[in-house]
């Protein structure tokens, strides 16, 4: 304050100190710094070259301190920082991007990183803390099997569809009734994480009297289209997979509310990133009426 006012009376007044007390403080600082910081006369006070150097250094220290406080405040309030999401690529445009757009409007200083993945990799990213969130289709059985460290947040709805060759008799329909899939060769994915989807599909179809004439297995979702084409089979798969964009494959939504399943974000209970609840709130708001 004295360096700014160059007046002991004014500086003491602004600091709520008596002038003798201010003089003692200045003397202590000069002793610590090892040199005179102020040139005093009966009429004037001025900074010495050493005083100017110390003053400029203190100004920079205060600037950095204020910046650090502001950054801590923003991070603690969830208004700044980084949020990472594992998102299967075929759901990015339908679900991930609309939520990110809404989130960025509200929190422009935040950075959202998206890792394109398949569900097995996405779940592993979550378990190993590589990403904060993992987006996938949700099943009641998955929810019941999640451990205490994992939480599930439903935010949207995804319909199941019949994936078939474009020349399949059902390919030109607007929707497929479940019973129309009776006696079709069903194509499933063989990776362990898809077992719940396979099980759910069979139960839903059986509920409507549709039983497969054969069960065919494809290694993973990226090989599913080729397997369907090669075998003339039908895969019951989330409608978002249509974004894999194969011109020889058609996707037709399956009729019925029981063929609509929740879309969910999975996150670790012990993850204290304050952006997680903000992002989940935005997701719920974006898909509230969809």
C-alpha cells in the first residue's frame, strides 16, 4: 500500500494502522529483504531501485495468487475443468453430442473429451478411471450386477431394431412386428459383455411367440453387418448401430414399448469430479421429452 500511495499517512489509514506501526512493518520487511526499499525525506517517500523490483515481484505474486484462487473456485463449483466420456461411436450423434452441446452452452470454460469405443472397452475405461463416464444401453440385470463403486443414471430411451440385408423381405417396412421375426436365423454377438443383450432379445421375442430357426454368432458389433449379409440372418440390435453405415444393410425399428430400453451413463461412486452431476443433469434435460 505504501508503494502505491508513497505517503505514510494515507497508507496507514487504508491499512487501519498507526503510522509508527506501519514504519515498524516496513523496517521488518527491509531487514528480511536485505536492503532499503523506500527513500524517505521529511517531505517525500519514494521507492528505491530495490523497492521497485520487490514491488513488481509482489504484484506478480498477487496476480498469480488471485488467478489460482479463481481457478480453484471454478473447479470446486463445477464451472471449469475436464470431463471424459467413453461413448460407442454409433451413439455419439444421437446422444453424446446433443448433451455436450447443451453442457458447453452452460459451462463454456469446461472441456469435454470423448473416447470412441466399443462397450467392453468403455466399461474397462470406467473401471480403470481412464474416463469419468461410460454411455451404453442399460438392462435391469446389468444394474443388479454393478458393484458398490458403480452408479447408473438413466437419461434417454433407445429402441431395438431388426438389422438385416437390404434385400430381406422385411427391409422395406417402416416397423417390424416382433412376431414377424419368428423362424428367422438370429445373429448374436459372442463377446461376454453382449450376453445380457442376447438373453434379453430372446426373451422379448419369445414373449411375442417368435423363436429363431437358428442361432448364429458374430465376433463383435463391427463384424455384425458382414455376418448378417453372409448368412441372411437378422440381428436385433440398438437402432443407433445404424450409424455404422453399410449400404447393404437395413435397420427397421421393432414395434412395442418392451423393445425400448433405457440409455444410461455409468460412473464411479468414488469419482469426485464436480462436472459429473452437472453433465448428468444436462443429459436429463435434453432428453426429458424424448
